[in-house]
């Protein structure tokens, strides 16, 4: 019985370590940047741009008027970083002044694939749900018109045969 308790206790102690390791391996794709935001590497500084991939241990510098939106790959989280400062990305993600949104994982994966210019994803010019509904209505009405035209053509052919 004591060995089961010890194993259970060890598992409880090791679980947070596993979760922290998972967070360090998560990559974040930049979906929007406004203002001046830089990533600091051993090679120097460079501006963060839409489509860049950052890790939790990346050091970034957010200017006073800067903000960026990140999507966590293989997750359902969107982060909006707008707190100014210079720190590791993991610190910005934990900062309560920044916003965390929970989206559907499929949506996040779709947007990440579009940002990475994945050929498997077909991007739409319009993302408005009403546009998609209108497109479907046009397809449905075109199909209905085709059916009506086909039935009229058949009736016309039948009347021609009757008159002959």
C-alpha cells in the first residue's frame, strides 16, 4: 500500500514538470503585428513580422504602442500581447495585462496553416459566414434552375413527339 502512495505522489510531483516541458516546446505563430516589436537573438535584433514562428524562450521587445497576436500551434489559444517591455515570450504570455482567447483548435490550425502558406488549405477571399451562405444559396439556385430547364426541355421534347 505504501508503494502505491509513493508512486502516486511521484506522479503528482512530475506532472507539472511534464506540462512545463510541453509549454517550452510549443511554438507560436504571429498572426498580426502593430507598432514596433522586435525579437532579440544572439545575432542581433530583428522586427517581428506576420507569419514568424516564436518559441516560449524567445526574448522579445514590445514598444509602448506595439501589440501582436499569436496563435499557439496545436492548441486552441490566441494571445494578444500589448504590455510594453523586454522579456521572454513565456513571461508575456503569463502577464495578466495581455489577453488570452480560447478558440476552436480546428480554427487555430486552419489559420496557422494559412499563415505558413500551407498548400493543403484553400483560403477564401471572404471569411464572412454570410458570404459562405450566399455562395451555397447561389449553388442551390443554379442547381434548381438546371433541373427546371431540364424538365422543360423534356416536356418540350415530349410535345414535339406527340405532334409528329
